[in-house]
C-alpha cells in the first residue's frame, strides 16, 4: 500500500508537476513512486511517494514545526540532551589513541615518509 502526499493545485497544475513539487519540497529525499498512479482530486493531487532514507514522507517544514512542538516525525516526545553531550559517538580512550595513530600514519603517507 503506497504512502500519499497531497499537493494543492495552486502549487502544481499537472500530476507531473505535483511529483516534481514534492521532490523539490523535500530536497530530493521523497520521490514519486511510479508503480502507483497519481490521483487527481478536486483541489489537489494525491501523489504516491517513497523516501530514500526510510524516514517518514513528510515535508521539511512539517518536521521543523513538530520539532518546535517537541515531537519527532512519529509524534513521540523529543528528549532533551545535556548541553555537553555529543550527538555523535562517544569513543573510548583506546579508540581515540587508535584514531590519532591512524591520522599520524596517514599524514606521513601523504608527505611520502
């Protein structure tokens, strides 16, 4: 069963333009699914879509507004992170030493040593 996004006929005059509008609106992450037809309603088009990254097929503006309300794209509450917590991985001291050694070896390789 496809996921549909609606596009107002003020934003797109044809089904092809509606599919292109969604692609531009989402920065290319959500695309038209050509295995299903675009459904033309009275005031809008219902475009079957799929997401390249597996996330919800929501426009970025909706995701941003949900974040303002403290919700993620699934409607769950966002969790506050402490100011000093990194969004990335927290490597161990041994892993940091390994990364430093790899960087030093790579730099030597670039210099031709």
